[in-house]
């Protein structure tokens, strides 16, 4: 059984130790996923900012490899759940079973009781099963049969999903999408990287080569250092202007929620820490706006039966970001 959050030992880190931990973490993950520095930075930003990651792309481009590499690098207990159409919420959360030896029901924990959960192909499960993650991702706890159990610190979900036009997929509801700090697209590897994969038999063992560079306590300490990164009033005002612009845009029927703004602020602090700063700058918010906000907005109605693409939502948010004045 995992230790409770209160039992996680997290020794405070200084600035130099924080910078060194981040550099080692980035280098370790890059061993498994070459040629994808932007995707790795986004994933690390969410990890150290206490967020969750949704990786959306076609099969076979390294989504699972990224998740496994992150888990190995931070030395955390991790579990993988393959989401399928017949998966039940109890398969994720756990279930109470009657124990004849003690004459009472005993709760058997599901795979969600871990530090890092890989929810593989999350959109192949029904919305009912997807919703099993909501409380855990937002509040760090699980409620089953009227009993609430806190999850261990750190707790990080990295989910993969196939594009919505793939057969056998269910669209993630807005409430589920809003729990993910960032949405990442990996894309195909650069030609030179793909050539090496072909020559050396693929990437089946690449995540196994990732060394452990942190332990759970060090990761929690790193997350607490990120919490101390400064976001001044001018930048908070800029961030709020971006949120308001999504809500008033005629192109969108659903703008970014307050939770989206909180996630963007936390992600900006994480990006600042990744770049060795104890304070945020406008670029931290500007550059993260699309990966943090685009999956949380809904495009205005199109013709019946038309499903807007991810690119369309990103283009709208990118246009909004370009129009909102950046503070000097």
C-alpha cells in the first residue's frame, strides 16, 4: 500500500538544487523520446506544477513511451490501465468485497492508488468510466461506498487518446478535459530519429534505459518550489484578459473556465522553474495559452454532424492570444 500524502518526506530545495533536479529530469526523459523537446517540456511543466497531461495523437508515435519515461525518471510507483469499452469504474477505483474471515466488507484498492497513473487510450472507455478519474484528478482523493480515501503525494495522471474520428472512441466530456492541465501532440519523429529507430529495432526498450533521477519526496519538494514562483499582478491581469477574450469570442460557444485560468497560472510557474527563474514573465503565459486552453473551449455550432478538429480550436485560441496585448 502506498504511504499517505502526510507521510511523504519532502526536504526543501534551494535554487541550485531545483535547477539541477530539473536538468537531470529533462535529460533522463530525452533518452527515451528523442527529437521532441517541446512535448517533453510541456509534460515536465505539468508534472512539476501538479497538473495532469493528455497526449493526443495517432497510435505508435511514442505516447506510452513518454508516460513510462516520466514514471521511471521520478522513481514513483506507477500503474497502467488500458481503457476499453467494457472497463468499469470499479476496475479503476477498486471495489468492496466480503471477507468471510473477518465477516465484513473489505475495500480492495484499484490501480488509481499509485503515484503516476497511465490511462492508456482513455477515450475508448465509456464516459461513465472516464468520470471515475474526476475526483482523483481534481481533489487528490477517491470516494467509494461513502468512504473517502486520500491519494498519495505526488499524484499524476498522464492519459493518451486517439483522435476522435478513430473507430471505437468516445469524446471526452468537458468536465474531464478540464482536469488536464495541458494537451500535447507528439507528431511523427524527425527523419533522423525515425531512421535510428528502424536500424535499432524500435523503441520497445527505450523507456527502460531511463535512469531514476528523483524520488517521490524530491518530486514533491520540487513541486513546492514551483508553488513559490512569483506571478505578479500585471501578469495575472494579462492572464485574466485572455480568459475573458475566450468567453466573449463569437467563434466560441464555451470559453475557458476559472479552473483553466488557475491551471494556466500554475503552468506558467512550472515553465518559469524549468527555465531557471523564480518569477514568471509574459512569455510563460503567452507560450502556454494554446496547450492549456484549447482543449477546454468549445467552438460555436457548425453544420449538423460536423465535428470540429483540434486544429480549429487551437487556431481560435492562437488568434485570441495574438490579439490580447502583452504587458511590457
